[in-house]
C-alpha cells in the first residue's frame, strides 16, 4: 500500500519598507516583493499608497493601533506556506513592522532557518526623505525620537530629548502630535529651549513625496505657530545648522578641516588625522597622540563649545592659541559643562628676543608650572617649550609666566622671531628693531612655521641668513635675505634681496613679506618654496644664482 507524505510548502515573510510613498522613491526590491506576494498586510493608508502595484493578492487591512494583530496574521499566513508582504512606509526597521514581526516569531520559538523564511527589505526612512526636501540638515550626528507615549513612558521620552539637546544632536521628531496628544510637542520645545537658541532652524515636513506634501522652515522659538500633526516630521538643527535661501544645512564638522574656496585643501591627507589638526579630539585632549612632532599649535582649549563659530582653515589651532593668550577667563555656560579632561597645553617661553638669560626665579616658576606630569624641552631657538597636561585655566598659566618676566607664545605653524644675543648686549643698536618685529609678528599663524633670523652685526654668527627670512644689521642699515632652507639635502642660505635698508623701513618691509606669504601661500607650502614660486614684496627669486648640489645623505634620506 502506497503512503503519501504531504510536505507543507515553506512560506516567505517579506517585511517591506516602501519609502515615502511615491513610486519613484521605492526600491526595485520593494516593488518586486509586493508583486510576488500572495498576501499583502498593512495599515489602511499604506495599502492605498501601493494600490497600483496590486493585482490579485489577498489584502489584509488593519487600523492604526492594530500592529500586533497584523504581525500575528502575517506569521500565521507565512507558516502556512504563503509569501506574505508586511508593508510599512519609510523603512520597515525604523518605527516600522520589522521588530514586531521578529518579536512574534521569537515568542513562538522560531529560529533563522525555520519556516518561514524572513527578509527585511529596507526603504527610505521619513528622516531621510524629509531631510532631502529641506536641504541637508542631517550631515552631522542626529537622533530620532518618537514623541508618542502610548508605548514609551513620557518621562523617558523627555529624558531622551534633554540628553539629545545637551549632546547638540540634530533631532528628528516622529509622531510629534495627534488629536489627543497635544502637550508632548509643547514640552519638547520647552526642554530644547533650555539648551538651544530660539532662532535654531527647524524644518517641518508633512507627507513627504505624497500628494499633500508641505514643507515649512521655521525656528525653534516659533515652530508651534505652524501646523504640526501625525503626518509631520520635525527636524531641529544643532548649534551649527544654518538656513540659506530656503535650505536647511548642517555643516559636516564643528571645526572645518576643509576650506571651501580652494580645490586644494590646506591639510594634506596625511595631515588631517594628526592631533594638532583636530585639537578637539580625544587623542589631542589626553596627550600628544602618535605624532612625535606634536608641533601643532596650541591644543589647550582649542576645542570649541557647541556654539562656537566654525574654524575656516588650517590656521585654526594657532589662532585659537593666540586668542587664548589674549582672552580673559571664560564664564560661559558651555564651558561650565565641559568634560573634566583638557588638552595638552603647549607654549613656548623665553626671557626675551635679545635676552638669553633665564633667572633662577624664572626657572623655579617654570618648574612649579610644569609640575610632575609636564615636560620642559629646550630648543635651538633659545626658548623652552612647556607641555602641560589637563590645563583648565590656560589664561592663568599665561599670567603666571608673564608675571615672572617671560615672553609667552604659541607653538606650531606660526611666525617665530629669533635673534642673536647682540654680543651679550654690547652691540645694542639693532635690538629695538628685533623687539618691534617680535611684537608685530611673533605667533601669527601661517601655513608652515616661518622663522625670522636676526643678526646684530655683519659677522652674522647666529646664522640668520639660513632662516626663511634673514636680517643682518650692518653699518647702520639692514641687509635682507629671503628663502633660506636650514635642513635637508638641498639646504641653502637665503638670497640677498636688498642691502642698506634704512632702519625705519625694515619692520614694515618684513611685515609685508610675511603678510603676502600668509595671504597667497598654497596649502602646506613652506616659505622658501613660496618665495621661489611667487616672490614677496616685490622681491623675486634669482634662478641664475648658484644653486646647491644635493649630496647623498649618510642616512639615505
């Protein structure tokens, strides 16, 4: 006698996110999933949105709050061997049906590989579709929060809103308001206004890419004056978000390591991730990272509070340090809420431009300032670089060092005036001009560190002519050298571009040279290359002058 064994056909459960609703924004996989299904299960509105894709499928419609019954019906039909599409607008895994489907399956003991097969098909979420209509508001970190307290306790929602506000996230609000839930959006605005300005940009998008689409730009302080309902998605900007010609835009970073007016960026790819290029990063705030140079301008307090202006270019760290030297202590609310760890503060100190003598009291002050955890590094430029960890009061450090009679300057890609000791002060005629140069130019941010060497007599024993800019005092006037290179196989002195410069003209002339370099240098271009390429203050590189012949270096470099 024959025995017939009937095998149940394996079912398929397709959890489909079909995007905002328009056919153009639905993925090809989502369309095929709907067309190949035996059963379509969804909320009434969603079924209507995909009606043009339906043929002879069985349709199971349910109301707004009947998600569990939809999920159970879908699992039951799929286990019976049918191909079932459970449809959600947006992405099925973002406030959609995917999670609930898996919850029901897990409750019934299902494991991957069991009947039915499950596939989650992604779609364009409401956050993405609404953002595209507003411009580019989600270019930095953002959070999505549903204001519906039907399944989540309101105190927990309020806490999430507050934490997102404190973290300066762009915030996307789902389910902001309904006929019965009207206070939640009001409470949310109240919480956010404790942390954000009333003029913070806010975008309201209703029915994105559907027939009754409506897009409104407003502000946090005025958003409740606009129509907000269950079909509205609310996008609230962070402290950097701005509006331009009806577009809501959030910059990619708080501190811009990119310059929008140049094709070639100030920071080369290998420089972008160094701690000095991102002083707000954890590596920079807790130490010097992996960069042995760690020359990167001031790192102490260069990290910005949430409402700071974006830093426009590669001068950011040096500018922040220079501003820090000049500024008094901050009392802003943002500073009060900073994390307890601060960057390593790097600063150069010296007894003066011409003075090379540290007094015992100055050395004691340096030792007390550095303490057990800091470092003091003596440099060939007759200054000491201090590296101080976890400095919360950089301005207090500056005041203490200056009170001891020390000059205090930022380090890194800045101008540095270095001078001889003028034969221990016995040849003082040129000292006032060296000091005036230092007063005007020392610490100015530049593309690459620029050194101005100053010699007080024609012997030029201090080697000023080898520096980027060399100045030699001779017979009551000055000779000027430009484009020196102190290191490398092609090291060479600067070219003499002028001699007999009257003392009263020197400082203005050198300042012009430096300002042209600051204005016209290419990204990462050192001064000697700049001078050869472009010249400065009317002086040009003489290509016919004797050029050094590089020799093979002992080290092979």
